[in-house]
C-alpha cells in the first residue's frame, strides 16, 4: 500500500495539471456563471496574444543576459529596476555595411596558396573601393595567368606543405615581378659587354631596350659596404708588422686591408682559426700557439685573390705568398699542428679557384692527413676523447676552430666538388663545436659530458658569426655521412647501396636542423651575406641528396614517394623542385650584395642552380641560367677559374639542347672578350677539379669536369658556327629550347 501511495504522489518540481472545466448543461445544471476576472468573451472568441514590444535594438546589458528589453532611453525598464542610470545601445549605423565584402574577401584569400595570398594582399594594398578589391581578388583566384604576374615560386602541393611545416627552410617566397630576374640579367651583362656591340642580334635586343646600370663601376670598386656594416673596427689591425711573418715585400696597410676583407666575409663561413686570438697573436711580438708564418702566408695568398677586385697588383702578390707558404710547409713537413692544417686549407682553396696548378687535391689530402694523425677527426670516439683529455686548455683553444674548419672544408669538397684521392674521415670531430670568441678555460674535466660549447664561451651573448659557424658545423656533420655513402672510393662505414630511405632520413635531419635555428638566423632583409650562403648551401645539399632519385626512364625508385611525409605528392622530384625555387630567389638576393663580386664561397649554389635550370620547365629558366653564367663571369678579376666554369656550364647546355647554338655563340664571344687580365681569351686552366655536369657525374666523373667540358665548348662552338648542328638538334628537345629571352619575358 505504501508503494502505491508513493506512486500516486505528484513529482517534485512539476505543476499539477487540473482537469478542464466542464461546460454546464442548460438542462441539468443550475444557471451559475463562473467568476471571471478578465474580459468576458463570446464562445467563438479567444484571448488575444500579448503584443510584442517593438524594440529595434536591445541595450547591451539586456542582450548579454538575454532578457526582455523595452528599449527605453536613456535607461530601459529592466536596467532601471536594477539601479542603472544609463543604457548603451549599438546603433544600426555603427555596423559595417560592407561586411559581405569582407567575408567574400576572406573566402577568396583562403582559396589561394599562402604565397598567392601574400602576393594578392600586396597587389590590392593601394585600392580603396571595396568593389575594386573584390574584383581584383576574384581575378587572381580564378585566372592562372593573373597569378603569375605577381607570383614566382613553387606551386606544387608538397612545396606548400613544406612552407607550412618547415617555414625556416622553405619560407613563403616574397612576391616578385616577372621583370626582376630579367633586370638582374641586364645588370650582370650591361657594362662594356661586347655581346651587345659586336653582333646584329643580341640578347639585349631580345630583352627589349637597354636599361641604365643601377650601380656605376666606380661605386662597385669599393668595399665600403663591408666596412660600414662591420661589427669590428678595422683600425685594430693598424699595428700590424707584416714583416714579422713573411718575406714577401708588401706594406703593412696592404696586408691589414687584405686580412680585414677576409675576416669580414669568408671567415664567418670557414673559421679555420679563432678570430680574436689570431688577431691578438698577429699584432703581438713573440711566438704563440694561435698564429704562425705558414698560416699568415697561406691566408695572404687567399686574401690577395679577393683583394684583386679593387687592387689588380694583388694578383701578382698572391702567387708570392703561395710560394712562401709552400716553402715553409716543405721545411716543416713533419710538424703536425692545427695551424699547418689551416694553412693547407687556404692553399687548397686558393689553388682550386686559380685553376693553374694541380696541387689542389694534394693540399686537401694533407689537411685531412694532419687531422687524422692528430686524432682530431677520422678516428673512433673513444680514441678522440682520449686524445682530447690529454690536451691543455690552451691547446684546445688553438685546435678547436682549425679542427672544425678543416673538417667542414673536406666534407664540402668531397660532397659538392666530388673530389677523389683524399683521405676522407670516417668519423666527425669529437672536439666540441665552438660557439664564439673563446675566453680562458677554467677546466677541462668531463669534456665528454658537457653540452656543446659549454665551458668554452664567455658569458656574453654569442655574436652572429659564431651562431652561423655553429650551425654550419652541425650541417656538415649531417652531410658527412652523405658524402661517404654517395661517392665511391670512400672508406665506407655505412654498408649497402644508396637508397631513397637513406636520402629521406638525411632530408629529415636537415629540416630538423633548420627548424632549430635561433631567431637571428631566420630569413629577413637584415640578414648578412653569411646567412644567405648558409641557406644556399642547405638547398644545394638537398639537391645533391635527391639528385640520384629524380624521375627518368631508367630509375625505378624515382616513382616512389617520401613515406614519412603526409603530403600526397611528396616525391624526390617535388622536394628537388621546391629547393630549386628557393635557390632562384636566394641567388637574386645574394647578387644584390656587393661582396658577391669577390666572395666565391657561394658559387656552389650557382653550379647546382644552373644544372637545375637545364632540367627545369619553368618559363624563366633561361633568365636564371644566364644569371648563373654571368655571376661566375663577373668574379673573373679575382678568380681565373670562374670563366672556365661558365664555359663548362654553357657547353653542357648546348650538348643537352637546352639553349640554341646562336645564343650560346654570342655568350661565348662575350665570355672570351672579358677574360681576366693576363689570361688569353682561349686559355684554359691546367687543372680545375670541379664538376660542371651533375647529371652525368655518377657515370663519368672525369668527363664532366670543368676543364673537360670547357675544352669541348670550343669544338661545339665551331661545329655550330659552320653547320648549325646544335640549332637543329635543340629543336627536338622537350621542353622547347629557348633561343631568346623574349620568349619568356614577352
């Protein structure tokens, strides 16, 4: 009974529903009228609905609480009851009448790629009318030709994926006018060029009217930009007494200017010695472990080549310093020191770019042998750490920079220049990577457990050049294994043939390395040239990694995709093309630096970009190919080898049918007319161990060298002149060969 009673109880929080009243019957019920408090209605009438208050806009307080508002001014009834003295109303006129345009504009921008959206925003930045802005955005979103008028850069899905996931390695490219690369060609070829004077049909005619050069030759012949942007005071070398270090008759001012020019350019990338300690030792009397006559003479050999850009007398002085350095090395051949290793690096670099003697490889081999024999690199880690623990703090300071500088240069020569016949180190250095100018060492215990650089740097902030070199050391440590695996005649520590999985793993390592860049290394307009070269080397390395796997009729692996990337079209070809697009813009940026005219360290990227243009299908490939050719040519006053490199690349383009024989003939005539002083127009270097044709280097490395291809250019030139063979052969090559710049610039 109790349970049934409980079931009959009304539920809490529910209103009991009363039964409807029964209408009284006229016959059975007394004439009783119900009591009604409201108006009396007839049987056919219903109660009217409560009228809705006509409020256009509720006050902000009522709207927020979602309560009824009568719209009273200055205070609505609800707010007045709560004690508020005034209400705030959003007037209809305050709303954006063009909100629809804003939504449509955002929709159009979201439909574009990030680089296209950036270019579109810049294009409509000066427009004021909403209708014009929307019309312009609609045209850019729907018309491919309209987009290319504002955009240059990768368009593949994988490139956009890389821009999103790895913006440091693949920043969204700045919008560029299609005329910009053409203007760069004009500036590179304009001053005193016989290519425009001695032929009836010239590339300048095909590029439209000749434009005035933006910089006068007199302004170019100064290195003021280096001094003005320098963080160091050049007067610190005023006390130099060069006669203490060399028997070559040069003034102290000449030597100070040459060394300062090197310290402000190449040193930030090579770092074969500690800058501060070297300068202090250079200016101080007495012997010390941070400077030696051999190193000074080898350094001056390299510095004089760079100084030839502004002082032609430096060319003759350079060879005198080389002989002096080699004489000292031959006398002290049994002395294994880090300074001698650094001197060998400078001699290798100088001989390589002069291309007049065959000792380039021997100096590189000597540097590698010194490092291995001193157990600085190329030995197992346990041996390396045992050697390091026996060094004094001063010896560690004197050896750290030469060790990493020599190791980096050996890997660079083996990877990019495909050098054979050297002792390639099996292992990277165990020496900690230096961060900056070193101060006194307090202790050397437990070196192996220290963080890289900890205990070797001062408390102050690491300067930019130290950050760049630190990143480069890690970069070459990654690429060390690539050079060992990709090129034969190496003491291999990685068993098995090249595989796409290995290439993808190294690609991932490079992307992770770049993702860890400090903010100062991120791309910006204020970047010094050393940071631009660092990026040029990065994308050149990516091209080297994926080059064996590019799509062709023979390679089967080229059809495979990169499995660790979620992008659907992640293939070696897409990764290669994405880096080519980055290289193209970086080369334009690098050419804007005056130092690019005498800083040849970045020329590796020119070789890779030129080879990339030979297989490219981009409409601007000819312009960028010519930029690479003439970027080499304008360094001819400093480095004799650059003209031969340009000729070798040109020969490769002719043989592959990429450019017509007519255009090639005009460029050949111009290159020969601009031969360096003291070099005959047809003279070629006796030895230049550089590879020009990267497509065929795996099958015929000797035949693809600069000297071999530069020699074949003569044969190709005369054959085409009398038979037109290359003009006919090039017509059957796809894509269509470019015989004029007007085909791409219109």
